[in-house]
């Protein structure tokens, strides 16, 4: 089958690879109908997560059709149209039973790397380096899905593939930020990042009752998309004093909840960006935490900061004093998708959650390298590139 491979730093290639096979009785094989780029993939492409191997299949957000089932699969059969959670979880360990699915003890079959880095191993993830299990990704004609009864969900007839696609990762990630960030009625919520995850976090905050939701970014086309499709307010951080503006919009206090949806390659104006970029390139720190710092500094006293962006290791100049003295709650997590996907599919079916606008560029899988370059460079108004493995 054809698949889009990581072949080196900032290099991808569409090549022939072996078809996936059932390996365990809980597996299914899915014929991928749509698969989409994600901002966290750019960390892999850029070499910031150093556990990729040449020939690894990329991609972790997808929808498709079940074409083969293992002997112990009970909830799926051949022909089911499914969306699959990007994180692989067993459904039986202590963490899964407590709905902390991305912390699963059994989803990552290669736990040694993350045990060393973080003191514990999270669950596995499709197409996201050997630190996260070395699982083949979704930018392919077919994919093996472990623990399918836990991680694959039938798509309601009323929900198109275009909409269901984002229930795989972007929508549950954004919803988790608002939910675990404790957004409640009347809150002022600020979201850093107007990409797919940031827009989904903003929409989730609105549906959870926030009175005011503001997305912060520097690309006007992404901010326009958020205003038009999500209905939230926006700030361009290159054109305004974000701190002063947020205080003015929140009665002088600052937002009740700040959600960071940018990750380890955050940009910022001013000297701090150059400082972080140089240290990251020299591997004196692994991540640029600019947006996290801004969220902590801008959040009101006693408020909550939730980190949705992907971070790999160590950062410099983390504002621990501000966090402690302001009495903030700071949380973060990889996406507990199995907790949210059924509810999100229901909201999609009712029209409460619309995602098609995020798929700004749809193309055959053979154009995958071009799609990633557009996504990385943010050319032609690209929010996400969607690939069609069937052509």
C-alpha cells in the first residue's frame, strides 16, 4: 500500500509499504478514507522529537471503514464507518478505568524512552515516534488499530466523513482543555492559537457556558476563520498589547481560564522569541514555552491554565513564581479522547459542533509532501491539509 513516510528532518515521501495485518485478537484493520495533518506533526518533521526512524508512517487523525476484525472484537464488524482516537488505550488498566486514557499503562509498547524522560510512560499514539510506541500512522491506505473496541467509534449516519475526521483528535483535544480547565458559566476564556485545536477549545468553552471567549494568534486568516466559524472574539498579538486588552475585557482581572494550544514551537514578538529559538536550536532546552508563559502571566489570580500544546522535555524561564504566588491551577495532558468522542459525535450530528471549515485543503495522499509544506508554511490560507488515500 501507499503511505506518507518521515524520511529525515523536514523530509517526507510517499512510498510503498507492507499492508498492515491483525497482530492481536482485539485489533481491526481500517481502510482510511480521510487523514489530516496536525500541528504536533510539525515537531516530528522538524526533528524536535528525536525518536523518529526513517520510513516511519506519519499521521494520527483519521476516519475510515473497518475491513478486517480480530477474533475478540465485539463492537465492530466489517463495513463499519469509524473514527479512531489518536491515542491507543487498553480500557482495562487503572488509568483507563478512571478515564485518563492517554495515561494508559498498556497502550505504549515501547515505554522505556518515556519512563526515562518523564518518570512514567503515557499511552501509545499512532504515527508519533518510537517514544510513543512506534505505531504506524494514518497517512496510509490502511492502518492497524489496537484495542479497537476502546478506541474506534461508529460514525452516525448524519455525520459526514469531513466532519467526523476531526473527532479523532482536534475536537476532543480542544474539548478536554475547556473541560479540565474547569470552564463554567460566565467565565472569560483566552485561547492561545487559532489552529484547529485552538478553535475547538474555543467552541467547547462557548458550549460549556463561557460568557466571553478570545482567541490569540498572529495570522489574520486563522483569526478570521475563528470569528466567522466559531463566533468568538480574536486578538492579533503582533498588533495589540495582549495583556492590556485581556484585562480590559475581563474587568481588570484577566481571564478566568487560559488555554494554551500552540506547543513547543511557539512564536512571539520581542527578544524572548530569539532567546528561546537559539536555546532550542542549540538543544539547551527542548521546547519554546512562549505561549505557556503568556498564559500564566495573563491568567487572573486563582484562575486555571491548561496546556494542550505538545511539549517534549525541558524549558527555560518557566514562571514558577507567578504560578505559585497567583494561586494558579496549571494542568496539561495528552488527549483523553475515549472520554469525549461519543459525546462529540452526538453534538456533530445535532449541528452543535461543525469542523469542515478546518479542512482548507483536500488532496490525494500522493500530494502529502506538498500538503505538509503548505501546512508548515501557512500558505494559501492553510489551516489543515486533508489527504485522501484512495486518490
